[in-house]
């Protein structure tokens, strides 16, 4: 995105192998714009030439802006920010692409730079999605915040200002909807296919919530729900046990959900009653679970 805006980009990762994979993803993602006629092939190649790869934090020393995009793990982020803090210039703006973690908390990891710390939340696929949430932490200064709003605009995005709150705006609304869709399947209200069909035809969504969960990734959806549940302390944000079970089973995407149900079978026991069997190896039947438990604020906490 920034390379397309004619800005020089330094891409850092832990190994050359990971960097080559990242460049391949970038090329594939932007290539779709070429196929749709929104970008010329020579513009794509010029943008790729603006990207330099490295495995050394020292190569970030001249950067005006550094954006962290590692996984939603506070310990990993802390190590990354400590490394950035050692090499970044005094006027460098530090940013995080976190989808739900407090910007104030992240900024506190590098206190001497907290006034220049801003959240910058992009959405996938980044080349196609216009929205960028620009999040101001408690410590964020006006100059850094305004600079990031302008940077997002230069990259061709539509920046929306957000205060620092769990999930910000989009994920606070979107991910609980996906979570509730999973509950509808988990409780036997409807099949995965029918849940998505209802939302596409009844709410005019281009994509059903469970298909969207597949695109986002189950582990990411669960991670955001856990942040919302923990930080708000409200039981309405408790993650659906189905997400926990599937992530535990390393089924990180719902790639089979639309065609055949979660992931082995959805058997019908009556016209409006469905029994979900995740996998015989999990030895977990939500129908039995629901018969023995009331849906209440504490019911899923230990699942």
C-alpha cells in the first residue's frame, strides 16, 4: 500500500524465507488490482522495487514511521517494540496494526516514545479495503496522530479517528456478530450455510458472517473475542466454545463450514433441530452440553 503511494518501504521479518513468502503475498494481492484494470503492470513492478527486505532492526534506523504487524501476542509485541526502541530515530513515529489490543497499553511498552505512538488498523485485503482506523492512545500527541491521518490519506485510504477502546470500532461491532453466528450453529438454531444465507438475503450482507470468519481466520476471531471479554468484563462478549474447540484442534479456518458444516457433519434430527458433531476425536456434543446447562453469564467460562 505505501509502496504504491511511491514511498520507500523496508520490510523486516525473522528470516529470509519469511520475507520471500511475504513478498509473494504482496505480489499476489496487488496482482488482483492489475487483473481488474485498477493498476498497470509497470506500476506494480515499480512499487515492488520500492520494497527493501531485511532481518536486521538496524536497517530501520532511518525510518520516519515504523508499523508493527506481528501476531496479537503481548509478549511478542513487547520484544519487537524494545528492539525498535533501540534503533529508531528520535522523531520516528511508532505504530501498531493491532486489531483489538489497547494502544495505550502498547505505548506504555516504550514510554519515552509514547507521545509518538499511534494505532493504525488496516483491513484485509489491504489493497482493496479503503478503511483505516487511526487510534489515539492516552499518551498520543497531536502531531503524531495528525501525521498518521495524513499518511493514511496519502496511501489512498479513508482514515477514521478512534479513541482507544477494546476492538476499536469495526471489530467491536463485527466480531461479536460473527461470534453470535457461531452460537446459532453451536446451539442448533441453523446450519452454517443457512446462517450465512439468512444474513446475505435478510441483512443484505455481501458475505455471510461464517464465511467472513473463514476469511479472517478462526484464531484471529477468537483472539479478538477474548480481548473484548477480558477488557470489557461483560459476559455478552464471551467467545463461543466452538471457536475454542476448533482452535484447540488447530482448525484455524472454517474452510469447510459452508459446504459441509463444521468440519465433519451437521446431522438433522428434525425439521428445525440440528445436532452438531465437531469431531469424534473431540468427544464433545453441544446438544448434550446444552441439555445439561443453562445459557448464562458464567456458563461458558470454563469450556
